[in-house]
C-alpha cells in the first residue's frame, strides 16, 4: 500500500494518530496484543489504517475483529471488504456471525449492540485479547448525548460514551471521541486515491425506523445550520457529565460498603438502603445495577422499582416482588435486594 499521500499530510496523520498513541500510553500496562473492531465502514477502516501504523511503532501486535450481524442482504459482501482491507494492511482478521431476534426485550438496535459485545468477548477470549479499539468519533458522541437527552436519561446516560470502558474483563478503547468525523472522511478520501478498496455504506444509517438515523437525516442538518459547533459542545458536555458521574460514584461506593453486600455483590440490605435519603437510594441503585450489566436505566422503569421497594416490609417477604429488565430479575428475600440472571436458579 502506498503511504505517501498520508505521510505528506502530516497534520492529518498527527490529528488521527496522536489520540490513539496517547490512549495506549496511558494504560496501566502496554499490551503486547490488541484488537480493533472493523465493520467495513469508513470510520473503523481508517482507525485500522492509522492504528496499524501506531501499534507497529509501539511494538504492539494488531488484529481485526469483524462481527457479521446478518441484518442486511449484503452482510457477507461487507465481510469480504473487511478481509480485503486487512490484506492491504497485512493484518489478520477473525470474525463471528451473530443472530439477532427481531422480537426481543431490548429493541433491534440495543439487541444488536448486546450481541456484538458478546461476540467481541468470545473472540477476545479465543485470541487472548484484553483490549479492543472502537472507532466512535465526536459526531457519534454528540448524537448519543442528544438522543439520550430526548429520551430523558439520567446523568449516567448523558455522559454518553467513555474513552475507556471495561466490560466483562475487556477494555474497550475509543480514542477518537473528540475527533470531528471530517478528519476521518479526509483520510478515507486519501486512502481511496491509491487503493481499490471501497468503504461499506450501511443503509441502516439513514433508515428512519432507527432513532439515530432520524437524528442524522432530520435534526443534524438543522443543528449544523443554526449551531455549527453543536457537536463539539455536546461532546464537551459529555466529558463534564462523566467527571461529575465519577465524583458521585466515589460516594456511592462508600455507601455500598455499609449495605451488607454479599461476596459477589448480588445482594444488599433492604432496610439499610431504605434508611438513606431518596437521592442516595437512587444513585446506589443506578450504580449497583450498572455494575451488573443493566445500563442507562429508563426513568419510568427505575421509578417503578423504587416504588415497589418502598412498599415492601423491611424483611421483604410480604409479597413476591420481581422486576424484570432484559435477562435480569430484581427481587427481595430475607431483608435483601437481589439481582439475578433469569436462567439462573434463585
């Protein structure tokens, strides 16, 4: 692959490579192997291109993970494009096919995201990977903040995506959250001038049955016209919310230590929790449920859970309270609030 066009544009290369380099250097320990999630779209393709250069310079072995969702008729062709890109970059690709039930408890977008993370986890375990790079950028972040604001999400939701998150032992790294997508598109244009590779264009990105697509098609043009810096502003807002949320989390952790948590953190004292102020009760539940994989709680659902917990006898045996959330159940037994996976025996 001819890299001259990229090397001649020093400013572009630096803008895209420095965030990756900085994120990797700031890890507690520099990994010897790292993976990148590649869908075949322009964003993940350019992240693979730039990260390939950065990791080589840092002595890190980079591989690609591709998840075939099977939701589009051209999904297999997109997979071929990923393998072609990897061959140009001299990278290995490992892929997983996933199946998404259209009728599920989460909605198609959320279900696809959940299955994708499961597939990433399986691939990571198979190839001894603990770090995965993802190509979310400032535009994605701004859209996420806007959608969550409109849905009435809490502080945890408004913080949107974090640069580094841990999920089931895997660190997901998003180095481009403060990068305007135009830089990525510019890199893609340079890449296409010297290669026959073409980025995948998923029509779902502009399908009005998806919330994010509505934001992109109908709201973004208006916001770009009226408030040209809205993406940068909302992205900065997300950073501020993340700092506040981390501050609150430190206090919640102190409260949790006083609530008689069991060894696996799956139960806490109902009576001790009820002795706290309403604000602290809410934050404890949010953090505790998030810890067990229930993210960005719907306000109505959380309000219902709070109401039911307050109506219980202190020992929680006056009635069988079970509140469902996806594959999780929250219930009370012997003065304890419990959380369990549905297919486990209580």
